[in-house]
């Protein structure tokens, strides 16, 4: 569905008297923001210039860095498989990377770095990355597993960042908008937030093509 369709349907339902731009569009943007901020392959940020997660170039003696401004979370700091260096591993410290919990992204292996952590982005800011060991002066060594912020919906010409997989717009996103409009009318925001939170899980099951928890499958055509 186009954003304009969401707005028109809302006005015909529970949002009579609501202004399209000043009332309904901001509510739809809020719904998208809540639904979109979810860790899954669809919302993971990949650098379009490299096809890999974004790199974090570091300087010796600097322990705090900002993640990408278009992301709300840096879930992990990782090393590529060819970057592994355990030369300083001993009985009292962990190796640099966790080799038992590797992540595969677009056919490449990434290993979580044991001496880094992050904090989610505050409103209008970037996520923050912290090192507990001097990261050294490194280029193309540390990789950030990041998750994108949605583009805010500021008018009915700005489209949703959520795909309409298996009818997700009408079956999930629109009912969430209706719940938020209902809360706007009667003040029952707790029920609305609980409904949207439950719907978020269903949404990403649809979008990932993994409704039953199985890997993505292709439909095989039957012989004539």
C-alpha cells in the first residue's frame, strides 16, 4: 500500500476529523518506527560500496566511536576470518574473537570481537561503540553488525520502509495504525503498544519468509 492509501483508509475508518498531514501521517511514522526497529536480515545495514557490513576504522588510544548515523543499533563488533590474531591470548584473557559463534553475511564469516560493546542510538543521535582494550590504529579490520533506522514519514508521498510481503501492510501495519488512532481517541496507549509489539514479531516472520521457523523455501512447480 502507498502511504496515501493508508491515510485515506484511516480517514474512512476511525480517523474522521483527523488532518491527513498533521494527525495521521505522524501516527503512521510512529507505527513504522516501532515495527521497523527489529534485528533481522532485512533491516541489517550493508555498505553499498562494498557489499559488507560497514567498517570501523580506529586510532590507537581512542576507545569510543560513533556508529553509522542511519542505524539505531550496532549489535556486534566483528572481525573477518582472515583478520584473526590470537597472538596475545593467554590464561588470563580471552582471545580477540569468539570463534564458536560466527555470523555469516552474504557468504562471508565474521567473528564477534570480545573487547567491544555498544549502546543503542538516542533520539536524533548515532549508536555508540566502546572498546575495553586499545583497538589500535586499524583500517578495514573491525566490522559493525548494524541495523537501520527507517526513513521518517513526513508526508503521504513518503513511502513505508516495510515491504508488503504476504499482505503485511493490510494484515499487520494498518491494524497497528488503527490501534494507535484508537489510543489517540480514548487514551488507551498501553493496549495499543502491546498490540503493536505482538504484531512486530508476526511482521518479521512474514517478511523473512520464515513463518514456520524453517529456512526459506522455493515453491516447486508440479508436473502438468
